[in-house]
C-alpha cells in the first residue's frame, strides 16, 4: 500500500489527525524509570498502547535513541507499532540530508532497518539528495519546509526572486518532487499564516505539523490554515504532532493514563477545530 493510501486509511480509521512523537529523554522518564536506557522500550510501548487508537501516526525521533545507544530498542518499538497498530502510519523523524550513496544508505536505514512508512528529510542539498527516498516504492518522503523553531526564519524566510525560500521549497515539492515520489512537507504550528500559504501552493499534499502542545501552537489556527476539504466533505491533510505534552504528562506510575488523557484532549481539540472551520 502506498504512503498516501496508508495515511488516508489512518485518518479515516482513527477519525484523528493527531500524531504522537516518541522522544524518550531518559532524564524525563517517569521517576521509576528515569536515567535508564533499558527503560526506553517499555516506556514507549506503554505510550503506544495508551494512545494507539487515538492517532493517525507515531513519530519516533531517532536522536533520542541513537544518542544513548538504543537503536535496537528503536527497532523493537517500530516492530511493535507495525504489529499492534498496523493501520497507524510510522514516521521516522531523522531529518536526513546527504548525497549519492550516503543518501541511499539513509533511505535503507529508514525503510528497511526500521520499516518506516515515511521519513523526514532536509532538502538543502537539492533534488538528487532526495531521490533515494522519493524513489523507494510505497514510502513517503516528508520534506522540511517551514519549521517551528525560533531561528527558522534565518534562512527559510530569505527571499529568492521575491519569494521566501520556504515557499520555493513548497512549489518545488508540488511541481517536481511529487512527480518523482510520494512526498509531504513539514510546516510548524507556530506559523499558521505561512501554513496557509503553503497549503494554497501544494493542494492536497499531506503536511506534518509539529509545534502544538509544549511549543504552544494554536490547534484551531492550524486546522483553519492547513486542513483541506475532501470530496465527501471531510477535513484532512494534516499530521499534527505532539510529543512532550503527551509523553511527560505525569512522572508517576500513572504516566500512561495521563498520556492518554492529554492525547484524548488534543485529538478532541483537533476535531473541534474541524467543526469550527467546516465552511
């Protein structure tokens, strides 16, 4: 099944555009697990079990695993997601960007080693650096466009021939990269006006939206700016990620229950945003 089709199925089955980011910082794990690399797998699996029926996607961030030598735990977690929640999209957040054989190896890492449905990539090196990802059958390439961090404007808002770089990325994705393979874009929740401009360029292309929850992005504004209306009247098109607000909702033994409660509230806020913006 193609990435786009898997995502459409996930949106429909879950009635949700929520994505839970798996960023297991061992210094912030529940008190009984804190500081333990071995606890990462148990923690993430508990979060997955608590939220899997509420989400369209899970997004493990590879740095939180690789930095502490927990790549095997990441493999096990990815296997677990595919086995226990096969209709949920698995996004590897790796932000890869390189050329030639190196890019091909990064693509193999994401899609063969970890079995991801999609991977985040950096377009700075140009089309040839994206091709190994874009040309992998059935997989998605999620390209950084307008990121949510405070310093993103330093380069992404620079104008080239009267147009900001992030809009040039969006136009290239819509006109060139989508012709090569199934792609999506990353646009931060903290910039809803820019999100609306990107949506106007890319049509029904999926957009991964980090920045709600701990980063303070406004969910209603995100839905209004970024969701599109399908032929049957549904609102779709967004993968709205929340990580820390859900993962670290409690540092006690009830961490999984607390995570579910925040995930429910976030999903409901997204769906309320859809209702608020039906027209």
